C-alpha cells in the first residue's frame, strides 16, 4: 500500500484486499495520515480483489475521521465485484465513487453530418 499527499489530497493506492487480517492496519494508517490541511482522501480500489465486513467497517471509520477534518472520501476505480458490494450495502450513497479509468469520449465532426453537427466515436 502506498500513501501520497498531493496538494490537499491524500492518495492511497495498492490496496489488494480489505479483510479481517488487513482492515485494522489499513484504517489506522489512513487515519494517521489525516490532518487539517487535507480536504480529500482518494482510495484507489482498482487492484482490490476482496472486501469483507471488516473492510467495509474500515472504510466507514475512515469516512467518519475524514469528516472530522471536513474532508471527503473518494473511492476510485472499484472493480466490478467491489462496486457490487458497495451498491448492495448502499455505501455508494455515502462515498463518492469515481471511475477514472473510463475511456474518454472522442467528439469529432461527422463526415455525413450537416455542418455544426458532431458525432461521438
């Protein structure tokens, strides 16, 4: 797991699993990195293959701690199975869940469209 502070954002990457054996240490490390100058905590879940109730509890504890500093928590790029867990538990309503790995839409003029019309590829 890697922690990086960039401007007013704490970025957490390399989270492989959030289970009973890792959740408490994860929670404590993120909480220790929080300070009054941070406004956003971004937790990249793109490599997370497993989350259990202890992992969900750790995420909620981090959210509560972040709110004490008036910071928000973003969960980035959850895998399909993790996204499903977030939705089933309705935690996607508490956290800002963002997929930054989505392909960018390319907008270009269409050869067969009228001038001024654009086609999305």
